[in-house]
C-alpha cells in the first residue's frame, strides 16, 4: 500500500510553494520537523532532489552493477554521462558532484572536520588565528556553526553585565564568508566555490 493511501499531508502544496524559492538555492537544506509519516519529506524529495538527477544516477549505477562491478572511475563517469540528459550536460560535467559526494562519504570528511575544527580552536593561544577555506557548502555550514559558537558569550540570559569568565573566547576576523574576487576566479577557477572564514583567540578558556 502506498503511503498516500493512508496519509494525506496537510497544506502540502502551500508548503511547497512557500519553501520552493529557498530550496532551489545551491546547498539548500530542508528539515521536516512534523514527526508524522514522512509525507511532506517524500513530496519535497521528489520535487527538490540532495543532488539534481540523483535518483536517475542511483538507478543507473545500480543497473550497471548488476552486470559487472564498477572498478574504475572511468566506468562511473561513462555511466553518469549516459544517464544525464544532453541539456543538463551543458551546465557542467555530470560526474563532478557525484564524485564529490562519494569522496566526502568514503573519506568521512565532514566527521573529520567536525572533530578537527574545535580541536584546532582549543589549541590556539591567545592572539592565535585560524583561517578555514571551505570548498563546498556542507563544509562551510559546519565551520560557520562552530565559529558562531566560539564567538558567542556564555553568560546566562538576563544578566545585566557580562561576567569576564563568560566573555567570548574568539572574535571573527571577517564578516560572514569571504570569496575570491572576479580576477582571481578568472585566473584560477578552483577559487570559485571557496568560502573563507577566520577567527582570532582573544582569551583563555575559563578555569
């Protein structure tokens, strides 16, 4: 029995309409916090697929593996290229984001980054600085969150003054995330997706 035979998501089309502009943006994240039967999530995943053509790519990979193992990267490139409509191929190589996603998962890059950034911050002496270059949006969001925590006061809400031991341990050196200028991007296309964030340690941790 199909989920929609037993459950009808409430105001689904209106939710899709209101959230569509944000979900069409690169790196968008959707959280379904309704805790129901997943009807909203199912509809959003169908309408706004983690990677464009992800389902199509997954089916093509599964079909190819039933015939023979995928042992070389060139095989995977061929599979993805054949699964990509010609019009979509003009917007960039179809294998690029798939290989990036596979690399991130196989190398556990986000898990490593989530551990490494706080550890590196803790290792900084007062006056020490950290600059992080993120090459994709998942990395940048993680760095942004860790840095936001680092520069936040830990004073309890409602205190009339901030106690020294609750003052922020770090300060931001750049506002938001900086990008390479047009000249650098023209010289070096690898600079195009990069986001730079930086902080400086301003006090030791409270004893």
